[in-house]
């Protein structure tokens, strides 16, 4: 059974994934997969284990049990920077930009794993290093224009408006040229206009850049609007999975959100 | 050209610029609070002096030897202290500094408490200027590259930096190694100017002095460290006129400066692409508390 799942051609495949904190199982034997080029959603009430699951995928937490495969390659146990190099990039629920650095530098840092200039390269700057830096800058500027921030490239990232910071985080993650992009509540705190722009942006990232996207989101309009498949977590367990229409009709999901009717 | 007195001040300014800018790489740019910078300086000073005295190496080779040895210890201190942050790291680097001092105090080859005498006076003002410019040039190149961005990213947000694919462990060790290299260079210049070194030359207070230069000048600012080093070397000399109150004035300047401008003389102006927004004082600050982790 396990072998079958692993060779299924999923971009990401988690098998019986468990993460305990002391006695609490924040993620409890979750089976989860993402298909190539799909926009998948992950929802659940507060404290359901969504962000923990994200942190397991990105290596910020190590699984207590179970395995994670990226393109059939086991990534459970790797460090975050190694997983980024393998092709998973993320944004954070509470925005974590490099506030004291320019917008452009933030995106350049995102490209860290796709560049290689080391200490000696930095000091001597031979033609290869200069070329790499130039290309990294061009790519960063392209990504900034993709998310609509090209005019803000020289500003300190902490001085951007909230919605702009969210978009910058996405551009920064894209600079790592990930196969899989994880978005942790990208619409949180956005006004309806910003949310609409965000939904368009996410669709464009999938269609134009051909990325696979997994998002955690509380804004049901966003999740139901752009996800092709949704998984629902509650108390660390996956309680449902399916198309947005199926999830909206699912009794267990409705119970988890609204409580059991008397 | 200059009187011996002014020459000595200028040489000290140059050496302190090397010390402050290299400490700034570790503390100001990478955000790793270190109060053991004098230990790296002493390693370079002793190693270079011994290379000259015992091995008969030429001056330049001795300097390089001292700097490299200090860099090795910079890497070695980096490894066990990696997991430490803020004030915990500060205490660990302080402990390292004391260990180095006490080892030099007890080793035969370093002359114990008496120290090393008769080191040839090879350091000239020209050497110091070349070394200082080279230090600033190399540090600037590092800081404006992929490597420098990684270091600053670690200071700004270590978790996010890791998510960007930055091997934070490696880059923190690298910062300590490079910072220690130049501190060792400064030490070698020091021992070959004063011709006499002893463990007391590189005590805890000297590390604090280096940190003061960085903080006063502005953490994360190359010009800040240069100005901070020059100011804190020259001011005590100008205050010699009022010999009795000298230390008092010196201390008062530090207190006032931190009260009025905690971001330092040139706080924040570390990027050549400084946007107009960062002139906003409230937003443009990097203050010491952020680095300490409070």
C-alpha cells in the first residue's frame, strides 16, 4: 500500500504523519497528498494542526512518526534550508519579512538556494559571480513586477503596506523557484479588494509559473474560490477531503466548524 | 612628519577601525552579540609576534599567520555557541575571552604574565592604513554580496532566513571566522607597533571598548564603526587636558549618546540604496536591545 502511494506521481505525499508535543498529538496520522500543478486548500478550526502540518513539510518540525515525500524523495528529517533547496518554499502566517532590508534584497535572499557565490566569490567577484548576481537581480525584478511591487523595490520592506508585505512574501518565496509553494493564511487581515487581487495572483502563479500551491486559509471565499481540492483538519486528524462542493456539504466538516446540533 | 604622539594615536585609530568593523560584521550585521573580540585580537597579536620572534617570518607573513590562527579560533568558538542567542551568546564569548587570556597568562611560550618583549617595530602608519582600507574593502564586498545578504537576513529573522534556504549554522560560523581573521590582523599590527604585549593588553575591557565603538557608531553601519572607532580612540586623548575627569567625561559621552541616539551616530545607514522612508527615526532604528534579544 505504502509503495503504491509513493509512486503515485504526487508532488508531495505525507504518509501517516504524526507530530506530538508532549502528550498532545498536534498532527495525528495524517495521510495527505498534493498533485502536480494543483491548488490545494487546507482548512480547519483554530488549533486544528494546520500550521504544524506546514512546519512538518518545511522541516521546521521533525515528524514524530510517518514520512514525507517530495517527488518520491523522502524529505522528513531534513533541515528547512535543505528542503527549500529541494523545492518547497513558504510564506508565514505572521508576516516574517526582513524588515530592515530593501524590498529587492528580500527577494534576492529568496533566491539564496538558487545561487552559489561563496565567501571567496564575494571578495574576488570573478565574472561568474558577477553574472550570477546580475541574473539574480533581473529575476528578482521580474518577480517584483509579477506581484506588482516593482516601483517599491528600494523601500525598506517594513515600510510597505500590509497587503504589499503579503505579496512581497510571495515574491520572496517564488525567488527560491519552488516546485511547491506553501501559503499560510495569505488573505489574513486583507480588505475585500486586496483579497480579490490575491486570488488572481495565486491563480496566475499556478497558470503562468506552473507552480503547485497549497494554502491554509480561514477566508472561505478564498479557499472555496480557488482551491481544486480541500483537506480538512480537526484536532490533528484529517476529517475530510474533496472538492470545494463536497467539503461544503460534508456533515463532519459542518459539525467541526459549528458544533454538533443538539 | 607627525609628532610621535599623534602618530601613535593615528595608528591606534587605524587598528581600532579594523577591530570595530570586523566586530560589526559579527554583531551589527549578523546580529550575534560578541564580547570576546579582544581574545581574537590577542590570538593574532601573540601568534604574529611569535612567528616573528621564534620562526623569523617576515612581517607580512607573521600578520597573515596571526590572522589565520585567529580565524581558526573564530570558527572553533562559533561551533559550540551556535545554539546560543543574545545575552547567552554574549556570556559564552566573554567566557571564551577569559579562557584565552588565562591560557596566555600561564603558557611558557607566551611569557606568562610578563608577556612578550622585543618584538620588532615593523608596523608603520602606512601598513595600518593599507590594512584598514583592505579590511573595509573586503567586508564591504562581502556585505554587498549573496553572503552578506544571508548574514543580514539571519539578524533580521533567523527562522525566515532558514526558510529561504540559508544554512544559518554555516553563515554564523563564517561571520565569526571572518570577523576573527581581521581582529587577528589588528592584533598583529598592535604587537608589532608597541613591541611588547602581555595578557592584560587584551582583557575584557578591551572587548567592551570594541563593542562601544560599534554601538556608538551605529550597528550595521560600516561608516558608523569607522567613526565610532576614531571617536572613541581620539576623545580620551583630547580629554587628557582634564586628566582627573577624563574617564568621567568618557563615560558621560557614552551614556548621553545612548540616551539621545541609541541607533548610533550613523544608525541604519548600512545600505547604499537607502530609501527616503528610513529617515523616519522610529522605523530606522536598530537598537542594542534587538540584538540582545529583549
